[in-house]
C-alpha cells in the first residue's frame, strides 16, 4: 500500500523546513513539522531533560549524537500516533527526528545532506540555545 506522506529528514540547518513549506504551498499538501510538537512530545515522554547548557556545553558530541538518536526514536512514535489520528490527506512530514529506518513502509522519504558551508551560513543567523553562544 502506498501512503500519501512524504518524509523529509536531515540535520539542523539543512533546508528541511524550507523544502517542506515550498512543497506544501506548491502542491496543496498538509505540512506536519515534528519540531512544532517537540515540547508536547517531551511532556508526553515525561522524563527529566538536560538544561540547554548541560546538553550543548557539558556533553561530548558523540554522547549528544547518541542521545539525539534515542530521543528522535521516541519522538517519532508520538508523531506516528498523531499522524494516524489525522484525516487521510497528502502530507509532508519534516524534522531532524526522521530516520530512514523509522519511515513507514510505502511512504516516500527525502534526506537532505547540506554542505558544511551551507549549514554554517544557515545556522550563523540563528540564536544558539545556551548561555555561551560561542
């Protein structure tokens, strides 16, 4: 069975939201941005979380990556539950939580892999979530 969902995944600053907005507007698709539900999903998860400083300044990058993947897997379960409750309609779903092995069978997926230069240019314009932006 083929689904009417298109999933867009990839790292922060890779163009997922921009691509999803453009596809939704051009083709009349519903847009489901997983990050928009992050705090609601975090509350449903109901486990203590690190502060931004603990997460970004005190946690080594390899541990951050492993923790993000674990969190993404849990958050994707909530997103799949929420999507199942929506009326069937063509939908573009986007977020860094979209991992290849979590895309449901029959769905289409796109993973954006920006160059480091592109990603840095995008992220330099954003505020950083810690007390030490540098």
